[in-house]
């Protein structure tokens, strides 16, 4: 493993994921739900941006000034390509944390984000990051950080160590990382077949190893096979971040805000008896067997009065970003699937069914005749956001400023889809971030933006493209016949016209 990588996997690229928690606009609703003042984010930074999908989406879809780094030059090059396409002036580098965090020309930041970085880097790099946050995060600014934690990793941590040790000791370096991953998983399965006492004491690990077999190997390499890997308890994280004057604000994972989906009534009552906030989070992690935390930390928390909180909440705009029919009235949590109150959630979803931004005050007025209270509405919006059905909306000035650069980025991404793409997202100037849009939807959108308004025209374009590239759609592992391919493309195009296109118009992605 190369020295410049500091033990981090560098010979296989990271996935092309979009992480909504890195969108600063999400801070507002989470903070207001927790009764906290939030910052207006003018400057933001992402440390370890991977392929750069998130940072480019958030830069192009907002008027925020973004800076960031990723040590992997091939990933940074792709990220810089996207930044050039959008011309959103994101400043992206391929420097190590030590190099980037001491750059003399960096501004102070309202928001600093790290997703999937903290647990996989060295202690020295964690110290660099804490010092950077201490120096560069403004008073009132927010740190978003995600990390593996205990106790959810307690049983699996020794297995992870076994996999990596097998890769280093028994694997052939000349084969590359993917074959070594496969060999390590196969070895663990053979070991478990002997019924070791460890498996008897920890029966759930066999199923977790089995799930590894079906996961993207790029993800598995970065998750399990780095040299450094530390599942950090919440109290240890709080102790480290205290050096940067940070206080835990709330979870960035919105579903965590719904206690009934995470804990029994008895557990909630037990937890509420604990006065110390840090110890309370530690105990909560035991109750839900927390494996991965996504947290907001703030430099100087300020509590809002209830009238001020409600006034700000009523100003917040949101919009429905999935077809109304796809918004299910169930949510999955640690306690299993629970039902959402139809008499509360259905009126809220109906009020948003036009796929246009609406303020909570407007929704409040719309659902009042159905007997939905203000507190019920606020909780419904938080949970619908957690489910991915609803997203926060930025103000009209930011939307207007972001529209030209998001259009440029989306045009570039749709052109990439012509030859095949790993980026299945487009940027929305309305939500300040990205939304999932698969390859064929991007191709249909490209035809639509070229003035072709009928689904049959989109099908003709997409089919001609596939034929020209000697590609076929597949069904059950076999190539479709030409007739079946056209029929399947027509089905997808009709679905796109009926459901996706109205939403993309509301999101400012389609015209």
C-alpha cells in the first residue's frame, strides 16, 4: 500500500454516492426540531470528498462557497471535472488532510462535513482534523461527522480484523484488492463452518459476513480493508471534539428524532431519567445497538424560545420529491416496521402532492381542517424527510443564483449518460442538493430538453443509442429481444413522463 495513502485503500476507487447529510440546508429542520438556532451557511468544507459527487451537487445547487480535499488524485480529478462543468467555483484539491488543513488561503467556515472518513483514518489525521475545526469553524458553525461506533460493532470488529489479516498474510498482493477480499470472505465462511465458539457466542456475525458477498467491492474495500479502523464510542468522540469547543446538537439521521421507532416506552422512560447528555447518548446507543452514527455538532449551541422556534419552522419551505403513490405510511426502525398515522400523514402528503415548494405555514393551514395539530405536522415533516419523501427548499434568491450552474452540471451529467455513467444523480437548485436520477431517466431528460416532448421520441433516441453501442437491456441475466427492449424502454419512458418529469420540473431540473 503506497506511503502517501497513510494506510488508506487507494488502489480501488470509492463509490459514486450522494450523501444528503452533507447538504447544509438539512441543518435547519433538524436544529429547529431540537429547539436550536442554526447558522446561515455561506462557506462550507468537505474533508475527504471521495469521487466528489456530494460536494459538486451541493456547490452547483446552492450559492454556498465550497472548499474540499481528497487525497486520491484520480478521485480528485473526477471531482474537478464536475466542478469545471458546473463553474460553481468549488475549490477542490487532492491534498492530504495535513496539507489542506494548513492552507493559508482558506476562509472560516459555517459548515464542515466528513462522511465515512473519521473511523478509517489514523489517530494523527484525526488530530489534524480536530485542530482544523478548532481554528476554522465559526462560532455557531456546525460540524457534520459520521463514524462507526460501539456497541453495534462489538461482535463484528474481530471478524473485520480477521478479514484484513487474512488479506495481508494469506492473500496474493499481485492479484489486486478485489480477489483478496473475495478470498478473505471465503476463508471466514470456511472458518464458521467449523462452528467455532466465537460464532456460538455471536451468531449474528455469520449473516453479516454473508451480506458482504453481495455488496459493491469498492465499498467493501474502503469499509473493511483500511489499515486504520476505529469504531469510536460516542463519549470518546465527545471528548475529542471538546478540544474544538464543540457540543453535540442532534442526530443528522432524521429517523433518530422519532423515539417511538427506535425504543420501547420503557426504554424511553429509562433514558429520560439520565441527566447527563453525553451519557444519555451512550446509553441510547446500547438500546438501539448503534453501529453507525451521523451527528451534528455545533460550536456554541443557542436554544430558541418556543415562539421563535415555531416562527422559523413556519417559514421553512419543503416539497415532495417522490411520486405521491410511492410515499408509504410505514417506517422501518430498530424495533421493526411501524405504521404512520394515516389521519396525520395522508393530509400532509396530499398538501404536497403538487410537487411545488410549500411553507410549513401553508401546509399547516391546509391540514387544519383534517384536525392535524402543529406538533403533529412538524413531526410528520421530519419523518417524511427521514424517509426520503420530502426535502427542504432554499429561498428564491438562492434558487435563482444556483439555477445556471446546476443546469450546466446536469447537462454534463446527462451527456455522460450517453456512454454510460456511474453518477445516478442530478442537482436541484430548489433543494440545494442532488436527487436520484438513473441513466435512462437522464437520457429521456436529455431528449426532452432537446425539444422532444413525446415518450415515443425518447424511446427512439435511447434505443438508437443502445443499438449504436451494441448494448442490450437484460431480463433475468439474458439480453432482451429487439421488440422486448423497445417495449421495456416505452414502459420506462411512460413512467418517467407520468411520475418523474413533474417532480423534476418542481425541482428546477427539467423545464
